[in-house]
């Protein structure tokens, strides 16, 4: 009986093994290689995103510069008020000391011995006692304390603003660089290699523009071949709004730094009325170039590309055209 059970066990086991071995094994399939058109579609969308991020970075940088200038001015004003406060306090201290010697008042040490304007303003009882004899001097002293307190508060506010904007700039830079890294990976999948900078760059504008527009275009053409670099405004590399700002700056026209502010600072122009030198905007104000005529613009495109002349009547730039402005 035992041997019969043993034979049945092994027969079942062998059948199980055989069945298991006979079952087809599922194979892992690699993800299908994306088509060039699907990768290009992703890249176009990412280009828009990067354009927007770069201009936000530029705006954050401009805001930080402005905040630092305000901080410098606030500190200078506070220092001037502090000097004025100290001079006035010295006069009041002398006056109070005389009053003390004459027995006109008791505790004045805390009043005249502090450099903190708030402490001065808190001691109204001392003011009331002294003001019976020297009201004009005390009024001046009180005003100096109030001004110093106000300037110190403004300086602190400006300092806090600088810290906040510095943090914003750092965060914006991280976003830009992360997106650029993704951008470069997509380009690699398309088999696109970065442009090689042509060294000194250079090109010659020979179009019909005259006056300031011609000077701006001549400058822009002279930058052809120089690499794109986000946040750059020359002389060796540029981003889009950095190039337009410097080009028109060479013609004596001071444009602001970002695409948003350049759009606001220029006169609206219909696409049908474009003239050489006009600024042409794309991707919801994420990108800008200089119109050169014949449906073309000179611009600083994106990371991995150099300043170049491109057609804007078809393809990406035709699809993403936003508007135009005349400096």
C-alpha cells in the first residue's frame, strides 16, 4: 500500500513539473521607440516652457537688482538719520545735564543715554518735564527719533525683500536648469547635436532698414554664431531678450530686460505692418527676436543653439506667434 501511494505521489509531482515546464514563459517587451514626430511635439511644448521659465528668471534677477538698490538707499538714509539723531541727542543731553544740576529734574540718564529711538519715544514723561523750558529743541529731537525709527524699519524691510528675492532667483534657476536638462535629452533622442559656437560670431545686415533700426540690426547680425545662454546679455553669449535689449541699446534706445517689459515698452504693430527692427514675440511672451524683413528674424534661440536668422512664416514660430512691438 505504501509503495502504491509513493508511486501516485511521484506521478503527480512529475505531471506538475511537466505542466509547469510546458507553460509558455511571458517575455518582457521593451517600450516602443517613440517616433521623431512625437519627440518633436514634446520638445516644442518644452521649448515654450523653458522660454517662460527663462524670462521669469530674468525678471527675478531684475527684481533682485532693484531690491538691492533699495536696500543700499535705505541703509544710506538710515545712516544719515542716525548721525542727525546723535547730534540732536548730544544737544539734549547737555540741556538735560544742566537741568539736572539745577535740580529741575530727576532721572534723565535713561533718556539721553540711549541710541535707540524707540526708547526715546517711550519716555514721554521726561519730554513733558523738559518741554516747559526747551520745547523747540525737544521737538527737533523727537522728530529725529521718529525719522530714524522709520528709516531703520525701511532698511530692515528692504533687507528682508532682498533675501526673499534671492531665494526666488535660486528656485527659478533650478527650474530652468532642470527643464534644459530634459530639453537636451529630447534633442539627443532626435539625434540633434548642439551647435558649435563660431568663436567671435559675425554677420552683416544688408537689408533696407535705416536709422536706429539699421544700427540695431547691424549689432544683432554681428552676434550671429555666438551661443545662447539663459540670463546672458553679452558680449559673448545672449538669451533672447538680452540680445534685443543690447541691439537696440547700441542704437541709443534703452529697452527693459525681459520680454514682458519689452512688450509693454513698445508700440503695438500688426503682423502685416512689420518693419525691419521691430520686435517679434512668441510663446505667450516667452520669446522675442528682431524682425529683419522677408518673413525672417534674428534671435538667440535656446540652449545648444547660436544666434541665427530664421523664418517665422511657417513651422514653430508661425504657430506660436504672439505679436510685435516697435521701439
